């Protein structure tokens, strides 16, 4: 497509685009795109299965260019990519934006067996605004492992070049999980100033996401499973996410935030990482009301402030002058998906953010739908007068009181009188 507008590709109930023999050990090893849609405006791709663009078995060869194996390659404005299942591909959603491109919505998709899920990037001095990536499942990248790690797996990867910019990047209600193998960068990799291709991101928002690292993960991810390293102007909101790491005994970092101009980090749950959180070279608007669970089993490392280990939760609070209302507990009482159990110290310990839950942030009023795999429930309205009161939100992506229902009774019999 070239300079086309108002095009919809709808797979209906059984739409399928696939290669039948492209991949390592198969009949072909060719560059391939299921859909190529450059400079397409007000275009929609929905209800499709896009599969086997390139099948790469775990520990296969590293000789092909995975960036050229794509589900959808696109640019333009007012895009909608929704309710698709996409798997076995190199870089699945390849968004190489052009100057002035705006308004992309990527929602309700199930993306797996990939090297990159969504790439947002440019190679020229272009400007992009307003991306909405929400309600997606993003999982399982181990199939793209290869000797020497020539492919570094990312769920979301943003980058740019000298003179480029992106702003209004909103990522919410997504579910990152599965086996990410031995060669991941992380669930989210926003390249920052230390990179040769920084994102030059400005305002962004991240909320209601659930990110679960496989407990059998064989790597020590010191980069951060969620790495937000660019926010050159505007505001960066990180609200009510749940991030669960693989263990608390090594230097795996759950979430890192660097180079941010106006960071608000509130209401999050971070558990089972030796280093739960790192913040460097950033202006803090508010960092508070977070939950840090099992952590710091790695000696004197633990929380990272401006590139240095603080060694303990107490030292973290002192060094960062933040998190005065945060909770640190080695008995978090969380389920495998990060949701709280009865008596969890995450319950009713968060600030009430309902006053912010309007406009773009409207979905913050409900808890997570975890990549469209569960029905979200409403969080309390009003004002949290003191931690522990019913108007206080639970910490993390889940709200316990409304979401945990007793199991349905079984073994019932009816007696007619």
C-alpha cells in the first residue's frame, strides 16, 4: 500500500495468513512480511491469525535477519490493530514511523513465539505522537534463542535517532509472561540516552500491566525486565502495575527508570527480584505507596538509586527521599499471577488515584484485565484518608476485595418436596 486511507482487513471468524515452509530446517529461509502497509492512514487490521511467518526452533541458527520477518509492517496515522493472534515471527509489529504520524491503537492481540513483539522506531529526524498499546498478551520468546544470542528478545522496543521524538506513549492492561529463554532484553525496552539510538521519548503512561518472569528463567537480567530509560520532557506515569521476578537471590532488576523528566511511580507491586527497582538521573514528582515483596537476598545490593546499590529498603527510602508510605514485606501472599491472597500486605495500602482516572487514564478506575484474560473490577472511589481504610486502593494491578469471590459450590443435590 502507498498513501492509502480507510482500508480495513477483517479476518472475521477464520481469517488466516501464513507461510507453510519458511524457517530453520524447512524448505525456505526467506525474508517475509504477512502485511506491508506503509503510509496507510485510518487503516484497520483485525480478527486475523498471522502465523509461521518464520519458524525458528529454540537454539536454531542465528544466520537470518529476524527484523525482516514481520507480521505487519506499517506507518501512517490513525491505525487500529486489534484482536489478532500472531506467532512464529521475527519482529511481529514493525512500526517505522514517518514525520507527523500519530494515533496508533494496538489492542486485544495475542503475540507469541517472536523475537520482538512491537517495535516503534524511526531512522530519521521524525516526530511521532500518541500510541495506545493495551489489553494484549505478549509471551514466549525462547524459540528465538540461538548460540551467542544474536537475537535479543523484547516485548516492546522503542528507539530513534538524532532529531527524532515520540510522545504520548500509553501502555496498559497488558500481560507479559511465559518462557523468554536465555537471550531476552526484557518485556519493555525503551532505549535511553546511554544508547546510540535513544528513543527521545517524552510523555508516557504505564498502568495496570502484569509482568511475570518465569521462575525457571536462566538469566540474570540486570537491565531490567521493564526498562523505561527515556523521558526527555513532559510527564511519565507508572501506576498500579504488578511485576513478579524469577527469584530474590541474584541481581535481576524488575523495573528500571532512567532519564525521566517528571516521574510519578505509585501504587505498584514488585516482588521476587533481588533488585526490585532502580531509578537514576530522573526528576521525581512522586514515588510512594508502592509494595516491595521478597527481595534483597543478594547480599548488600538490592534497591538502586542513581546507579548505586542502596543495600536495603530503609537505605533506599533515605537515599531517594521517597516511598515513605511504601510497604516492604517478605511474606507478600501473592498468587502466581501476582494477585493478592487473603491477608496480603498489598491490600488497602495504596493511594486512591480515582481523581486521575479520566480521559486517557480512564481505565485506571478499574483493575487490570490482564491482557483481556479476566474481567476487570472497579477500584474504590473517593479519598484514602489513611492506609488500611476501605477507600484505599490495593497495591499493584489487582483489587482484592472485588476480584476474589468464593468458589462455586459443588456436589449439590435438589430435593423436591
